[in-house]
C-alpha cells in the first residue's frame, strides 16, 4: 500500500482530482521520481486496457448469433463483467494518478 500522507504535502494538485485522492498517492521526491511514477501508472493503464479487451472478447464468445448470452453461460458472463468492472476501477485509479504526476511535472518547470 502506498505511503499515506497529507494531501497538503502536494505542492501542485490537478484541479479536477479530489483532495482525498492525494492522501493515497506518494508525493514525488523530485521531477525524476515524478516521471518514474508517471511511467509506471501509464504502463499499468496499458496493461489494464489489454486485460479489458481480452475480457470483452471472452464475453463475446459466450453469446449466441443473436447477441444474447447462452443460458448455461450466464454465470460466466456475470463473472467476466464483474472482473471487467474491477479492472476499469483500477484503470481509473492509475489514470488519475498519472494525471496527478503529469500535472505536478508541468507545474514544477
């Protein structure tokens, strides 16, 4: 789990990211640290997107030609959609973190 800090430890905060979000996000030590953290979050976003696309393909294989889920695969459909929901939430977290570090870098120069 990331270090918990006061959101006030952040000098520059993205205007559209909630104050409480910054409490969960480690403050970068310097611009190099911010760039490293930004890169890691961008890589995570790419990975989550790949997983989401794979799940979308798996969901499609559960359907009949008319687009309806096969009755005996409804539970699998629900499980995959729940998994996709969790991945989307994680992707959103990393997207916001990347925006926070990007904004910090823009203001730091």
